[in-house]
C-alpha cells in the first residue's frame, strides 16, 4: 500500500523534484504513527483492565 503511493509521484515535475519524496516519507511516517498509537492505546486499555 505504501509503495503504491510512491508510484503516483514517480513522474515528478521539474520545478519541485523533492515534493514526491517529501510527501511519500510524510505519508509513511503518519501511517506508522497511527498504527503505533492505536497499538499503544490498546495496550493501555489492557493494562488498565488488568490492574
């Protein structure tokens, strides 16, 4: 799924060659952050139930 987002920005415009890289890295970071935050919240709920 993440690699498909990169293929969209393969033909880069000449005036902004690094916009595709920036957007791709940002999207990957946001995706990873949402997954980790969700995982942390689930673990926190489990810990609160155990305590």
